[in-house]
C-alpha cells in the first residue's frame, strides 16, 4: 500500500472540497477500498474520511424510507421497522458478506463498490479495461463463468457484487447524490451504466458528488411478498446493479447484465 494523506472533514461541504484533487477518494467503512489499495488496484494520494458526517440515519415516512449513506449494513438489517416494511432489503443485507464485514460496511459503500472480477483485482493480469482503459479484457478469453451473460460488452464482462442494489431496484428506489453543483435524485435503475466501451465509468454520478440516500416504497402488507417476488424476478436474471468508485464523488459502477457463469480467472 502506498502513502496517502487523510482528510477528516466535519461537514459535507468540506468533504466535497477536500476531494477536489484528481487522486482523492472517499472512504467510510473501507471494506472494499482498503482491499483494493492493498492489492495496488487503487492508489489514491488522499483519502477523505466520511465517518464524521451526519449521514448515518434511517427514517420512515409517508413517502417511504430514507437511508443515510453511512448507515452500517448490520444496523439496517437488524432494524425492526425496516424488517417489517422492507423485508427484501433486510434479506439482501443479511445475504451479503460476513457479519464482521457488515458491521463495518456502509450502505453507500455497498452500492458504490467497484464492479469487478478476479482479473480486475489482480494487477498480475495486465489486460483489464476497467483498471487500465485500452488494455483489453482478460476475462473474455479466460475463465469467465462468474461473468456477465447479459449487458456486458467487448470491453468488459465483470458483474457487480451488491445484493442490496438488486433489492432497491425491485423497490424502484431513488438515490440522492450531492455534489458541487447541488443535489439531484436519480432512480436506481438509471444510476448504474453498462460498460460499453468505457467500463471504467460505472455510474451516472461521475466525479464530483458525495451524499446518497435511498428511498423506496414499502410493502403495504409488511410481509414483503410483493417485494420478495420482484427481487427474485430481478435476481433470476442476475441484474446486479450496484456501485462503484470512491472517487471525488464516490460514484461510478456498472449495472452489469446479469445471469452469471460460474468460474474464476485463469492463472497465466
């Protein structure tokens, strides 16, 4: 891991200002970014710590739920109100990672983790258009049974790892993004972009934002039958939307086409 500086802003505005340099990235729980830094996939010169910002609340209202980007995955999964009105979200969270990771990982970090595969995570494989645009895609001609069947391109067939994004897509959730140009709301099904010929660009957020809150419609029955059914319909195609980069806007990930093949990258 390379040296970096750490900024600990007390306000959202200060966090956005601290992340203006091109090689800065936001960090919250760090469960994804720190691993990528240890693998030399990500090499930020500055980290902007979001932990002190007031973005860790969950609330219910007449128009649905609002989930702060810094809410811990484990805290949200255990919330009785969420479990009653949005069981599909709780189930998706509990299906994600290990208890130890869920205790650290945040909702925003889960949605904005990098779309990746074994080739992306291993710098020993030079061909990765996501890591190095124009270098090729090692997965296309390698072992790719865990890669995209639908929605990929000749440049990238990686899939996104967020089970939560699938649940939020089934609920027609909206992501609120705040950047230097203000705040905007983006439907989650429009937030993630397909790889096309620019797989390094993973969301419509681009560079420059930072605050996200999810909003969705509760299951009126409380038991989540409709929510669960829609989740299964989406997951059957493995429409793994999700997150992306911890850039100057922790935004950027691909909504990859789904249905994955099983396998792992070939050793060369």
